[in-house]
């Protein structure tokens, strides 16, 4: 990301999460309440753990905004961890480790615990797990809210929904014809948020809830698949000329950075591999009134690393959470003896929350691509260039 850059800092049980985003144009209207609404959405979903009852995330804007509008400089955000009051001793910044802060020595299979401890020479796995925690994504959602607000100002809508949890699959996909969408586009996220698992299919929703409850009863966890779509994008974002400018590559890399994500598809994705070419590619038509158009969107809005004017659709697979209340077999890193894996407070299922995180990640990547294409330091000039391009 060369035109919109961001960094996050902070530990899961540290004092706060912090973030800084640079490259947001001047004159963009943004309020803390708008960001808070996105953070609230991330905390919802059937199967979330006790941490969500402790934290009521709200990002405080520390710089880069004056009188409700961006100034063009770096924007700094802070989210206070309310749970810090219970961890001040164990997560103290200074002084020697207290006797009460027992080191974590048994890694969890599937987490960064073992690999991170080996890489960084840690004898206490908490040095790794605190930063590797998905808690970090709260700040990325906050930063993504700013990117999303920028795209909204240009008329772009980003929505998400849960496609599958474990073996239960929804019948709806953003790849379907727009006429078959269950809700109007402008209401899509609001209506989907009303579902406990962010699913558009009422029958599948109930089956998903039942399955999550079963996993909780059996002290297990479940993963799933979610889709994120961006609507009203122009053709021409991204590029075919270098590997690192291809928009599908940039989206896939960014999505894979979400904790527990193990697969990313654009459009029909893996289904394309089992289809004939005549069944995969979207035929091109033209009328003076519509310009170029397609009657299908199997490409998911991207061809050759460039948006083609169709809705951009990304599908993401999230594995089950690594912390199980019925822990798997592991090894104590100090004694090398067999042991049950460490248990850390966790969720049973976080796929609905991950779909909201996915929206933020897509917004950050697309905002960068828009700034790359249209340039500009202030909203009026970007909006003028955007409108001019849409008329071509």
C-alpha cells in the first residue's frame, strides 16, 4: 500500500491499541461515532466469548481531524483496553516479572505460540500470543472505517455476509444476479447485522446457530466462509503491469493477514477449476445506454488484476479458532514433556466478526487503489476526477 499506509500497535491485554493511517485526503467528514458503530459490529455474533462483554470498543481520534474533517496529515487513533485493569501486573511495561505472572510454556496447536516463541527466543509464550491475538483487528476495523468513509463519499458500498459455518452453507452469494439479492443494496449490512450469524438465509442461520451451540457444548470451535463485496467501483483500479500492482493479489495478501484465514477466492474461485472455460468467463455486451456490461460476474469484478466495473466479490475461508476449551496435545517448551495445550479465553466461532473485519480490509486496499488511480490531496479534486472518469 503506497498511497494509503497504516500501522497498528498494542497487545491484547495491554493498555490500549493504537493505529496511524497516512494518506487520507483533506476534507473527509469523519466522526468517532461512525468508527464506534463499525467497532460495535465487529464485537457481535453468536459464538463470541467473554471478552466481548468486557470491552466496549471506541476509538479516540488523537490527530489528523479538526472540526469533524480530516486535515490531510496522519490520523492517529487509540482504543483503550478496559481489561487492562485486570492485567496491569502481568503486562507491566517496566520492572522485573512479578512472581504472580506465571509464564505460558505450553503452545496451542494452530496458533503463533510455538513458531513465534522459536523465532523470537521467547521463554514465556505470552510475549507472542498477546500481539498475535485477533484483538489487534479492532484497530484495523477502526482504520478501515476511515477508508470505508472515504469510499462512501464516492458512492462505493461495501457489504459482507457469512456463506458457511462448518458444514452449513447459505444459499445466497453476492455473485448471484442483483435481482435475487434478499435486501436492497443500501440496507444490506444493516439487515445482515440483524442476523446472529450475519447470514442472509434464514434456514441456514438457524442451523448455524445450532451447530455453534453444539461446538460450545462439546468444548470445540468452528470456522467458516464469508464474502465481502464492493459495489459501484469503476473499471480501472489496479494494474496488470507488475505482480505487486495486481489488485486481486493485493486483496488476497491483505485478507490472508486476518488471523485464522487460510484461503481467499476472487469471484467463482476454486469452482472455476472444475468448470469449462465457456462456463467461467463473463461474456461482454454493449449498448450506447449501458456501455459495456455483463450478464454474469463469475470473475468477481476483477480481470487481469484490474477492476472491470462489476461488483468486486472476495470469498474468505477462516479456520476454527486455535484455543479449545478441550485442549489438544502439546509439549511444555521448558520441560519438553507432553502436556495439554494452554487455554486462553476465546470464542467458539468468530466468522460473523471476521466478515466485518474483512470489510475493513477490503476498504483499506480499495482506498489505496483509488488514491493510486485518481490522486489528489483534498476531497473536492478527487471527487471531480472520479466523476470525470465515470463519464468516459
